[in-house]
């Protein structure tokens, strides 16, 4: 866990330096995604004392976390390169004013420390001593694949909506965005729930249940700290009553039919 913290602190310091150089806070998210993905692969494949060779479960967990980090990192990096600063960071830049740089550094360090609980979930998932590939492992893999696909679909729907000039200054409420105001955040959280199914061993090693801390922390971070709140504030300021109407009929996080 110390290695996870040190590794991600180094990554996020690099991200902060790039933000200072480019003036685009979106690099924070891109660096974080690449860093978590790479660190997750390393933690999944790290030797397990009780296993003389790398297990199938380790390989599957490593592939899944690697694919997740690569897809999200590439999407975010391409978005940063092609477009203006993400709405969340633009809002934070305006709100923090001259203190933007030091506050963003603290924000980046919080993101880095999130790696401790996330890597705990990945490591527990990979080192589960239960023999063979179980139904629980299949459920975990299905959840994570669903999360990766769902987040990708939500990202593409939003990008397509923004590219249409007709939708300028409008609120995206199509597809998955009609069921949740933040479907990308929901699927991001759902993906971390998958590792719990890999980690738990009913009737066996109880330490696997600690993997729940990863998705629990990610939910709090996305729903109440760095995800939904700053973006919602920015959207209300920029879209006004149109966004308030969207809030009144659409779930904030979990996808449910619109009211």
C-alpha cells in the first residue's frame, strides 16, 4: 500500500506539472487513469507467496484493470488535446482564483491517495487463494466488462451530442444520459465493484471482504467530492434553468428511468 501511494504521488505530481505548463486541468484525470491502470497491472501480477506461478485469476484481473486504465486514459487524453478545459476544472479555476495551483496540487494528492484503497481491492482480487475459476470470478469479469463498455458508450454519446452544432449550450439528455446525469461516473464506480467478487471467498479467507473499501471510497469520491458536486455547480451556472429541469427529472448517479 505504501508502494501504491508513492507510485501514484509521483504520477500526480507529474500531472500537476503538465497542467501548470498547458493550462488544462483535464490532464489530472488522464494521468490518474493511466497511473491506476499501470499500477493495477503491477499489483495484480506481483508474486503471491502461496502460489509458485502466476495464477489464472491474477492474469484475468491484470488484463481487466489494464484495459480499463488504457481505454479511459486514451479517451481523456484525446479529449484534453482536442478541446478546451473540462467543465469541472474550469469551474474550479474560477472558484479558486489565484489559489488554483496550490489547491489543485492538494486535489491531485487526494486523487493519488485514493490508489491505496483501489490497489488493495485489486491485490485482494488477484491473490484470492480459492482454487480454479469460480462463478464469482465470472460475475466479477462480467461486471467489469459491462462497466468498461457502459462508460465507453456514455462517453461516445456525450461526445456525439457536443459535436452537433444544433446542441450548442443545450443539456445532453439522450441515451444513458436520460437515465443518469452522470452515467460515466456510475460505470466508473461499477467497475471497481467487480474486484469484490474476485476477492471474496465465502467460507474461506475473510480478508477478501476488505476489497469493498475500494468501491465504497470511489463512490464517496465521485458522488460527493471530486465528481458530481463541482460538475453540477458548473452546469447550473452555465445552463441555468435547463439544467435544473434536467436535475428534476433525471437521477444524479444510479441509472433509473427518467421522471
